[in-house]
């Protein structure tokens, strides 16, 4: 989910890109990772019957038979609850039931290459520090890796659905149903969506719509066409640890260079990211790669431009947008990336003007935790705010998410909260009509001795 540049300001010129060369060390994922195949329950035949044979011969009392049936039923219930070994299609099996007692797959591990020994965090002193903190924290890594595996499995299935003719409401529903099923939190009961689930509303952006569009209840249906460029951006969180990842799909090969430019720019950002990396150098490297590409559309050669007023960003717990931004153009920023931080490295490339404007409509909302609620007297606004705090906290949400937890007649209350600055409203962001925008994004953890591109998969 892209972070809009404050006040839509443009970035000024800055220095040339960094030049680190990164080596990857990536053990193979477990067999269940990325698996979307039907699987029988352990202890059952394909038809669902138990493998255990009934005891024959000696007659038993009705009481004994009843007790035996109860024991067998209990075993069967336990098996159904815990014994899945593969994911289904569509993905609906809770991930913890597949990875029982096993570690979730790690992301792509990359060394902090191209730096001196101290900055690489591999000295004896640093390694002793790592041992003390247990390499960031086991719970932190487990939550992030679980969220990343949910994202991989859900998006892999979504990619099989993305074809001309699919409606955006169906695609969003399939993604959100998958995330909720695999995290094991449907987000209906009060507070359940805060435990795990969607990290922000599903973004489905077509052509010149760059970011922050999702199907809303009651809105006109949008159907994907062959000549469309579709960007899919969604987040998954487990205990507030948010994985933010996006990809773009196009059927017409004329857009291949646009997608290649943005994917290469994102991979460059991931390559340059690291402990003590200057954000200005990361941004400069991204722009250099992005704008080295051209696209030929309708007989015209069009340069790919980096979008100037939306950025990548660091991610905090329960907050998709932290205080640091990673632009796609040269900047004068003096900020550096730091050990232990989590960044969403994303890039947007466009055939348009490279500057986004707000469009009509609402993508979603998020709670401003720093806004004062003193003087908030409207009963509808106070009731709505209580529901938002209990179900979403600072996690962005959409109208459909509100209605999912039972909100009704909330529009007046929402207008009051937005007007008071207590809730922020997000509008769709668009480039000029007739242009095409693509996006690719991954989440990277800056661990003490290496960086982990947690959301990396076989697809992108």
C-alpha cells in the first residue's frame, strides 16, 4: 500500500545511486509452501472414511459399543481439526493446521554485501548481540513468515483467476476470503480482525488508477478487459505484523516493458536496501533503472516514468505507514535505514505524467491515533469510533469491512470523524486518462546479520 507524499510535494535532486552487489542464500521451501492441491485428512481414505477396521467376532454390550463409537468419533473430530497436510483450491485451510509444530518458510535471504565488516554486522561483538536478542525475536519472525506464506498462497490462487471477464468484486472477495481462512480469523466477532487477517483493503487498480481503489458495496461493477493493466496490492497481518506486497498483470504483450521496468526497479530497491543504507541513494538507484525503459504504444515510443508523489515506506506494528518514506525519484532525504526495521519496497511506473491526483470515491479509512477526541459529541460518531477502535485499531479498513462487523447507517458518523481528523479517508490515486501504471512491491526485514525479503515467492 503506497504512502502518499505529504501535501503532494515533489522531491528535489540528489546524488547518484549506490552500487552494492547482493548474493542470495535461499534454502528450498517446505513441500506445503505454495501448495494449492486437494489433500485427504490424515487417517482417512479418499472417501473420508477411517482406515481403522471395525472389530469383528465377539458380541459386545450396547454400552461398550456406544463408548467405542464415541471414542472413534472423538478421534475423527481431532483428525479433522489438526491433520491437513496440503492446502485446498481455493485456499481455505488454516495455515497453522498445515504447519503443525513446523516453522513457516523463510523469505529470500540476502547478505549485506558490498560493505565493510562492521556495517555487515558480522563481527564477534555483533554476533554476540544477535545471540542475546535471538536474531530479532522468534515470535516476530514466526508472525511475519506466517503472514508472508498466507500472502503467497492466496495470491497464487488469485493469479489463476485473473483473466479477462472477471469482476473486481469477485477477485477482492476471493483474496479476502482466502486471507481470513488461512489466518483463521474471519474478522466478524469484535476484536478478531486485530488478531490476524487483512492488513489493509485489497487494492485492485486498472490502467491509469495507480493506487487506493477497491470495490465498494453498491458501486458499479468493474470487469477486467484484455487490454487492461491490473495491479493487485493487498496486505496480510498476524498479530499486527503486516506483510505488504503487490504485483501487476497484463494480457496484451505491448505492456511487457512497462511491467519489466517496474519489477526491475523494485528489485533494485531491494538490492540497495539494508542497514545504514541512505534512502536517497536507494531512491536514486530505483529511478535510474525505472527510467531506462521505454514502451511502444500505438506507434509511439513512450518513456516509463517513476511516479513522484507516492512512495515506499517503513512498516510498524499495526501501522502500515511508518515515519520513513522511500521515494522512486532522487531526493534530498538524510534518513537511513536501520537495523530491525521493516520496509515495504514498492515502485510505480507510468506512461503518463508521473504525478498522481485524487479521484472521486473512497478507497478506505484509517484511525489517526494521535487525534484528540475531546469535544466529540455526536452519538453516531462516538459509536462508530468505538467500533473502529475495537475492530481495526490503526489498521486501514474499507466500507465492506465496516459492514462486515455490523456497522449500519454509519455515513454521517464517518463524515464527522473525517472532518475532525480522527479518521483519515483515502481517495483513489490516478494519473492522466489514457495512461497505464504498474506496481510491484515486497516487504523486507532488516535483520542484524542479513535482510530477508519476507514476501518473495516463485511468482515475483
